[in-house]
């Protein structure tokens, strides 16, 4: 018996977008993470402007780590895994 979910999975596989879906999810997650880090960094500097020198490097490091997830997903997508 064929369910609508299996039909949708077959349509996605036939379209050849199966590898792009995990990349899109990872990219979306990285974008949300970077946005949250940036927003909280701005909020922290707004509350305590004197801590700018300590907050900026941590925010940049956090953004780089969040972006690394998207880069790993891109590499895995290119390799086909």
C-alpha cells in the first residue's frame, strides 16, 4: 500500500534534491545561529559598552563555529554522503 508520504519521498528522489535538503537545513540552522549570536552581542554591548573588547572576539568565534556547520554540510553534499 502506497502512502502519501512515500509518494512525496519518491517525488523528491526523482527530482534529485535529496542531497540539497540536508544542506538547506544546515544552512538555515547556521543562519539562525549567527543571527542569534549577533543579536545577543549587540544586546550585551548595549547593556555594558565597556565590555565591547571582551564580547566582540567571543561573538566572532561563535559565528565562525556556527558557520563551520554549514561548511561541513556543503562538503558532505559535494562528496555525496
